């Protein structure tokens, strides 16, 4: 199983007067454009997940829609509460373990959860071994099933490099 881990794009600054519920905070206009460039840059890796799973937060959902469009994923988005901001990593990996699809899967979420997910997948401990940039990506490969300590990192690419691959 291949797992594309993608952090949401650049979002508006936290502002409780504008977004009392931080989950509703959107991408900035430039963040949307940067995320589009990064998602197009993923094409250089011939990355095409069969499904995109997303945090229910507005900024992550918008990022996931961009990723789905730019990578030409036909399946509709699937929201997972396990990918919500500040969620622990273990439930994500547990749910992925039960996942029945053989196609590569993309998850879109937040730091520090995604860094902890990568750490859990690679080392067996939910400690961040990396930090994804906004609209940055990591590809994990599990030889068989998604479980702690079973993955290897195939590649990790920050947003600016992905954007450069798109020519931006």
C-alpha cells in the first residue's frame, strides 16, 4: 500500500473574531494557487491515488479538492474525523489498516498529526520524525498493510520544490 501524506495549503492566520471555530479557517488566495502548483508538481512523481481522504477542516477540504482535481482522482472525497486538527495519529493508521482498497491513498490533514503519523508508520512510535511544509508531501510505502513500524519513506518534497516541478 502506498500512502501519500499531504499537508493542507497555506491558510489565513488564526483569528477568533473571523473564525471562532478554527476548523472553518480557509486557504488564502495565494495559498490556493501555491497548493494548485504543488499538486500539479506531484504529477512528476506519477502519483495518482485512487482515493483522497481529508480532515473535515475547511482548509484541508479545499486542499483535498485541489489535490483530487490536479491528480485526476475520480472517487469523491472522504472526510475522516481522525484527520481533524490536533487529532492523534494512531487512529488514522488503525483505520488505514482496515482499509480494503489496493490503490494508493492520499490523506490531507494538519501538523503535528501528519508528522506523528509518518513517525508511527516508519518507527512504530507516534513521534514526529519530519514536519511537512504547508502543501508539502511525503510518500510512504507499506509492503503489505498499514501498521506501525512497517512503512518506508519513498520521498518527501516541500511545497516550493513541488511548485518548481510545475514550473512555478
